[in-house]
C-alpha cells in the first residue's frame, strides 16, 4: 500500500527528526554541568564547555530540567568546596619558611576562622544528629514495658466497649434490663 502525503505528515509528527546539533549541545551541557560541580564557577565551566553566555542562559531560561541540573551541580560544587575547606581547617596547610632565600623549615598553618565558620554553619545539623543518636540509645525494655501497658489499657477499653454493645443488642431483643447477660455472667 502506497503512503499518502497525509500518512507521511503523521509519521513525521510522531517521530520528528532530531535537531542536527542536539548531540553536540547535549555533550556541551554535560561538560558544563560536570565542570560546574567540580568548580562552582559558571564562567570557567562555560569556557571549558565552549558555550557562549547567551546560549547558556537561554538554555537555562527555556529548559526547566537544565535549570534544575544547573542548581544541583552548583550545590554539589559548593559541597565539595566546603569539604575542601573543612579538610584544610582540620589538616592545615603546609607553609615553607625561608631565611636569606634558603628553605629552613616547613610549618603547618591552620585556618581557625574558617573552621569556626563551618562549625557555626553546621551547629544545628550536629545537634539533630546527636539527638537522633540519643534516641537510638534509649533502653529497649522500658519502651517495651510502656507499650505493653498501653496495649493492656486498650484491650480493657475494647472489652468494655464490646460488652456494652452486647448489652445494648440484647436489650433491644426484648430484654430491657439486660437480664440475659446477668444470668449468663452469674451462672
């Protein structure tokens, strides 16, 4: 059966040809995002990926998925930077001491200001982690005893509720005083 113009038109709508630059642009986007995650620098990442700023910001404005990936890569970059700063604060940085142009000693400098800033930033997180750890160390037996007590109380209330329902049901069957329950219970 020969294809009509209408069949060909429908086929191209369902399976449009990819844009000739789609693979090229996808590769540049991936390069940009990878570099951004490592450096937190939009400008350097744009240069490495070979993307003009107008193109880059155009993609960001038109493609919400790309914008989300951009923000995620930027957040990863800042997390990496924070880890590097934390390592420097903990391990220090080697600094060579020279005297009259000769290397005489190597010392380790610690950036206390950065360390304190990082501690302040994560004070709440540390408190939450410590609280979670404290909850895990609660003794199991007292918790189990408390749960057992609550279950017993629930069961007592459930039995009382069921007995009341039986009395009401029996009372509506021509036994207004609940005489039948008393006979059974008293027997």
